[in-house]
């Protein structure tokens, strides 16, 4: 005798063609390959972004240093102008 729970169980029927099962398995395999390749691409892009952030930080520090050097150069020029001016007056 069959019970109600037996009739609700999931079963594979022999009427499902082997070609459909093979197609489903190949699609799953293709999806896994695609997902793996996608992850590799994402990892590569994330590494590139990390490098760009480091370069951006270094560039910002270099710009600050350049501004400081420009200020120092302006001060040196002013001192030279005063020194030359005082030597010319003598």
C-alpha cells in the first residue's frame, strides 16, 4: 500500500531522455567555468584598484612636497633679490 508521503516524494522518471540530463550537466559545468573566470577577472580588477589607490596616495604626497618646494624656492629667490639689491646699492 502506498501512503500519502510516498506519492509526494521526488523521483527521477526513466522517461527523461539521457540527452536532457547531459545537456543540464553540461550547462552546469559551463556555468561553473564562467563563474570561475569571472572571479579571476574580479580579483585582477581589485588588485588593479588597490595599485591605483596606492599610486593616488603617493601622487598626493608628491604634490604636497612640490608645493612646499615651490614655497621654499620663492623664499630663496626673494632672499637672493634682497641680497643682490643690497650689493648693488653699495
